[in-house]
């Protein structure tokens, strides 16, 4: 089964702590994973940022919410135990402990104060199954997807020469091509045997990468990619990058995974994501820094 929403973890977490002993989050993660029969794959599933296992993140937030409602309390950093209020909550045998349930406690209401100054009654949060961190990351990824779509539309509508310049800007931003001038002279100048450009792999020019850049609408199939691989063979080249504004067929991707030469396929979606990551064609609007407690400072 998939990792349950963090609100679904609150009741089993409190039940686990009902023995009155001190517990750590790692203990809870292991116990709940066993109780919920989560597979190793489920336990390895990461949050969108890829920085933390999803189960660990959701257990951590469940602990925070239960502490804010005074159903759990900390013995010391990273260690907690159940409170008398927590025992009373379990004796009431609630079918579920969630944000709506916790909203009966004044301490939790103060913690869960709305940004507009109104207190939460849990009516909307009852359906919100993501942790605050997941909500933030999901919103960020949503903004990236919308920006990527708009970027790709703009690229497709631009003249062919603009696309060539875009490829140069992106490759230089990614660390290839040496100087902007060197890369600009290389891309779009070869036009030999199915190769659109040659670019340095590093600033010293110790190796080169052959480039095919096509602003296409239809799916790029294996024949086009195979022809590019043949062009590399004619140049005795070992590395190539095929960039398109559309997408590659699965057959084309399977082909490059089997051949000896190293060919990287970048489709329209990946192109847009690289443009965002390396600041090509986009500008920064706002920066939000998410901070956490510095344990070394308090050590």
C-alpha cells in the first residue's frame, strides 16, 4: 500500500505511544511501517524535493500536530511520550484523529491560526491530506509545470535561428562550449552529415559533443536518432546530444540505451525544465527560504 496521509498516522502513532515510554521518531517510523505493511519501496518513496523519505516526513508532521494539541510532549529533543490528555483521547475511542479532532484544543487552535487572522474550524483542513511541506513543494512543482508549458510554447513559436541561439545559451549555462562566442561559432555551423553543431565538453576543449537540434512538432522516432548515430560514426565521435521541441518515441529511447555511443535525448519537456534550472529565458520573481532548527547551535 502507499504511504498514508499524515492525518491517518496520528491515531496509530498515539496508540503506539500509549505505553507511556519515551520514543523517538525512528522508532515510530519502523513500527508504523510494519503495522501498515509498507514495502521497502514504499519506505524509500521520497517527497518531491527528493531530500527525505515521505513516510519520515509525514510521521514528523503527525508528531508535531499531536504535540501542539498536547496529546504528546517532548522529554528532550527528538524524544516524546504520551500525556494524560493523550490517554483521555484514546479512552474516548475516536475512529480517527485528524486536524478537525485536534481543533477542540485551545493550544492547537493557536498553533493553527490562519494567515488571514481567522481561527481554523478544520472544515477545509479535514480534506487536506498533505503536510505543510508537501503543500509547499506541490505548489512549487505546479508553478514549474505551468512555466515549462509556457516556455515550450514560446520556443515553438520563435524563428528557427532563435532556437539555435537558445541551444547555445543553454549549453553554455550548463557548463559546455567554453565561451559564448566559441559555442555560437560551433552550433549551426557544421551542417554536415546530419550534425547541426559541435561543442566543447569542457572549457579546455579536451573532448567535444556533437549536437542535433530540431524544432519539430511530431514524435521523433528511431530512424532520425539512428541517422544521427550514423553521423557520429562518420565523424568518429563518441558523444552526442539530440535536442527537440517535441518528444522521442520509446523505440528511439530504447535504441540509444543499447548502442555503444553515448547519445543524450532531450525532449521538449526536459528542454523547458533545463531552461528553468539554468536561468535561460526566465527571470526570478521571488525567493523563499525554508529553514529548520540548527541542532549544532544548541548542541
